[in-house]
C-alpha cells in the first residue's frame, strides 16, 4: 500500500509541475541563472510543450501505480 501511495503522490507532483510549466512559462524556474533577457517565442512554445509531456507522464505514472494494489 505504501508503494501505491508514494507512486500516486509522485504522479500528482509531476502533473502539478507540468501544469505550472504550461500556464506560467515566463517563470524564473525555467530560466538560466544569469539570463535576464525575455524568452523567445520558440522557447515559450518549447516550455509549454514539455509541460504537456510532463502532464502526460504524470498520468501514466498514476495509471501504473495501480499495479501496486
């Protein structure tokens, strides 16, 4: 049961990170340390795309956690 709960928690955290990346791609979390310039449109598109990929991966992790029941 512990494996199930911990794996579901990891999946939920991945979904939250993916949602944050998709909704707020201008955040300082997604910038380099000394980069003060505005991100380009391609970089914003890439961060949003990776956010969607992370959300999908989070759902897969949650689905695969049911094997621990």
